[in-house]
C-alpha cells in the first residue's frame, strides 16, 4: 500500500491555506528544530526550494534515494518531488521557497536552466572556487535581504535567486552543455537581448541582426533549443512578463499594457487572450485566487 505523502507550501502548514508570497526565506533551524530536526517526506506542487547548508550535516531523501549532506552545500528541489531531510543539531543555513512560475526558467523547460531545475541536485561549494564562494555569499545575502523591508527588495531578491541558481548549475557539472557550443552562446545572448528590448517589441529580424546571423538561421537555433519559432518565443516571453505584472503588481490591466509597451490596451487584451485563452482580468483573478491573494 502506497504511503500517503502530504503536500505543503511550507513544511507542516496546511496546504489548503494558499500563501501570499512568491518567495519565502527562513533559517533551517527555525523550522527543523520544531520537528526534532527531521523533515518527513512531503512535496510542494507549485514551489521550488533551495537549501543552503552553511554548517552541520544530515541526509537528504529524494523519493527512495538517500544523499549525505555536508557543509557548504546547495540543495535544489523541484516542484512535485517527494523529499525529506534529517539534520544534525548544529545545522545552519537557509531554506528558500520560490513560486516556480517566478523563476527565470520553468523547471522542465527546454532551456539548459529549465532542464537542470527539473531534477534535484546536491552541489558542494568548493571554497577555492570564486564562483562557489560567490554562490554561497549570494544565498546568505538573500537571507539577509529577505529579513528587511528596504526599497528595491523584490528586484534584489529576484536577482539573487537567478544568480545563485545559474552559478550552482554551472558548478554542479550537469548544465546540459550550457555554453559548450556556438548555438548555446547565441541563445544566451538572445535571452539577454530579449530581456533588454522586450518592452519595445523588437521583431525577430532585429535580434538576428544583433547576433550577426540571418532570421532563418536564428529561427532554427531557437526551434532546436525551445521547440518554438523566434516569433513564438518573443510572444511567449512577453506573455510571461504580462503574467508576472498582473499577479505581482496592483496596476490595472490597462496600466500593465502601457508598461509592456502596448500603445492600445485593447490590442494587449487580444494578444493576451491568444496566448492564454483568458482576458488579463480573468487570468489575474484566477491566479490570485490560487495564491490566496
């Protein structure tokens, strides 16, 4: 008989009460000490977790697999994975819970980061590696920033999460060939260009010219990496940005449309319906209801 595995947003809290956060950070002792230093098997449906072990030891359980925990380790846990932990009493560090849809790449997506995020990892940080040292410092800084209410807090938290995950992926040695070939480097460059110019609605030809290749060549590269054509990828990124704005800001759909570079809110609404099947207002209400906002 299969043992029941509970689903939580935060361990031990009733999953029927949806949280009102996209990111939560707490020290590992603050919760594990309440449960005799053992976090029993459970899972999170919508949340990705990062544990930074700065001191202490223990075991991580992923399904039926057991892994030893040592100091200076980053543990990443994708949504839907049954997992648990046993910690020593001198454990220290942070556990960071992030709404998966708010990550730079969705776990299971066709980008190198998306593929890496879909699987659990224990990555030991070598203190002699500048990247490893910076990853640990970034996660510690995230913990400190979360405890404040300073201006720019949300932007900094987003940046810290992205930096920590990208560096940890690189250090894990399982980055699915990230940066190993020219097309991989072009996709990285394309992602940066899109982040910079997304709200100005540049066409595929603009990005191809910036990369020094033809639009047809760019389309082949994007198709191989994402399964989408370049135009589709641009539209999807714009829709994803609209979703984040609608959920995590309080402006009207019209204000969101202007911030995203749409001159006509009616056109933005038609674009959003085409991408999601719902109007901006209907989508916002449904998603906020799921999150209890």
